[in-house]
């Protein structure tokens, strides 16, 4: 089937949203910077190989890029130490313990899994020479891959209190993208948590945003073919609905990752290793890869059916957008990177055209339809990030924003203390802290981080009054290109 003919049935856009809050230098296992090291080893390094020649839209949040960039310094030394000392040692120790207990198959699996970290070390040290972020840049330059950016620290934009605060998040995020990837902003922008409010597109358009994803499941109904229609906004940017009918095959408590044959994320040895499958048996990697191929084949067939149904009903090709958090693939779902590679191959075999969102939007015209306020969180609203349960986080971020904006307006000073206050504010505004509290994912880590950033911001604003310096550890590499000018705009 020719590509042009295949596109008559519509196009499938795979969107990977890659993000991690700023954890470099803030604690260790399991919620501090070793979370970053684990993500690098299990997700981001393998992803580079999976996306060769793949027309995928890859979002890289600026705060993730801040941390990938830091790997070229002493952060890279700590990552290598994590791989060679921590992970190698605990795999050897747990394998020996399982052998002594007569669990020979589990011990063999632990030894096999240790090779994942040796391979990460080889790729990082010998292939990439510690230059992870430039590797993504090179990949985009030589592959049909589209890179998108986002807000500076993954702030939920409808919860930003001031115009200046919004401009700090959006403007800094776009400036970061342009500096790092050496090109003008192409217009692709990931709305953190797909959080949209009426009129937000006007503010995005001021920064050159041309396309963003939205979740309109509550408005349109899950399974509606309307999800396959990009939506024109009066301000110019195109909103692309994500399709939960397809996404739920993966991102659902009963989705593919829950199959008994896949590796169990929750069953762990004494050192948090995972040699069991979801069915309670010893994990068998090759059997899981065969299963991942079958699920990829099924996923593409379901996508083809959605596209064909839309073509039959509307008489024109549609755009089917499947957006996933990248860390679902490889970290939460161990076989997810392999599944992604199989999906890319199966799309070719089954004649389902894959396209990046900007490429597809050149061919598929948007419709006029009103967008509804929404997120892709629980109940498709803001309750994950704005509720009584996370009131301390919400009020801390709101108070910090208002005080920082007011202090800048009162002093008109660009002293280093203001830059420090702004970075503490950006760290506070990350959506991750409220998400972790709502879903009980990280014990007291998020509240500890919020309280520490709020305290450091208070000290920075006090120092700003008399042009003093700020004591305490600075945010090492967060938002190095932050533009303070929005704080002084009329």
C-alpha cells in the first residue's frame, strides 16, 4: 500500500510526553535523584534506540532537559556510580540470596535484569559520552521525529494566578527549547496534565504555539468519533483531542501492562528488584516480549478500526492521537519500550500511517467546535491538583507567585535574589507534588519539597529588599535561561 493511499484512511499520531520534576540533588532512593537515574536507565536511554526512523511526536519538558543537560557535569558521575555500585551490588546480593533460598529461576531473572544497567552504562559512557540531550537533538535532526516543549516546570496553567506567572512558565519553556535544540520554536506545545481553560489558547498564541493536545472525553463522550477531529481555535492554535478509546488499551488498570505475563512492578525483593510476573510466577522475559508483540498487533488493529470507522462515517480521513507518559514505557511497564517498537513495525505491516502531529495537521483540516475546560486527570477536572487534600500545596504555590510578582514590581530590581526567588517559585509550581499527594505515591517527599522551596523563596524575597545574597543550597541547574522580563512588563 502506498503512503498516499494509506493516508486516505487517516493517520495515527503517537505522542510521548516525557517529564520528571526537578529531583537532581534532592534526596536519594526512592524519590530523590535516584528516581532520575532509574528513569534514565530504564526509559530515556532505551528510548533513543526505539525512535530511530519513527514518526513520533516526542515532548521533552524543559525541567527534564535541565536534568539531562546536567549529566555532562558531576550529575553524570553520580549516575555512573548508581549503575556500577548501587544497582550492580544489589542485583548480585539479591540473586545470591534467592539461590540460597532455592529460588533458582528467580535468581536467574535477577541476574538477567542486571544486564539492563550494564547496557545503560555502556550506552551512556561509551556511545553517548554522557551527552544525552544532544543525542535527542541528533535523533530529531536525522529521523522523522518532532520535538515538543512545555512549561518550564510542568505547571498546571489554569492554576497560575497572574499573567506574569504564566509568561514566566510558557516563555521560559519555549526559550529553553530554542536554546537547546538550535532551532526556532516549531509551535508544538504540551499542556501539562492536558489542563485547558477557556481562552488559554490566546495566551499561547502570543508565544507562537500552533498546536497542543487536549482531553475532551467528558465533553464528547468516550469512543466518540469526534475525538478524531482536530479543533480550530479563534486565536489560531489547533487543539488535538487525545483518544481514550485507544489510550485505555494501555493506560487502564486492566490494560496491557496488567497482563499476568508481564513483569510485576509491585512484587519486590529485599532491594526492590522485580523477578516476578503479574501472575505471581517467576518472570520470563522472552515470553513477555512475545506477548508485547501480540498486544502491539492488537493495538494497531484497533487503531485501524477507529480510523476506518471515522472514514466511513465522515467521508474523510481522521487524526487518531494516542498520548502516553513516556515513563509508562520502560519504568512502570517494563516491556513498554519493546511494545512501542513493535507498534511502529506493526503500523507499517498493517498499513496504518504514523505521523507526527505537525505533519498530520498539514493534511487534516481542523473543525470548528467549542473546547471545554478539562484535564486528563481524575474525573477530567482539576481536582487532582486543586482540592482540600492538596490545599497546602495549592496555597503555597499561589502565595509564592503573588509575593514574587509583587516584590519584583515594588523593587524593580534584577538582583540575583530575584532570580533565586523565581526558580524556587518555578519548582513550587510543578504539578507533580500535588499529583503525588493525591495518589499517595511518594510518602512525605512532595510536602517536604514544597515546604523547603517555600522557605527558600521567603529568604530570597527578604534578601531582595536590601540586595543581599541568599544562603542555603541553590537549585543547581533549574531553568538556567529563565527570563525575568515578564515580571517588569507594564
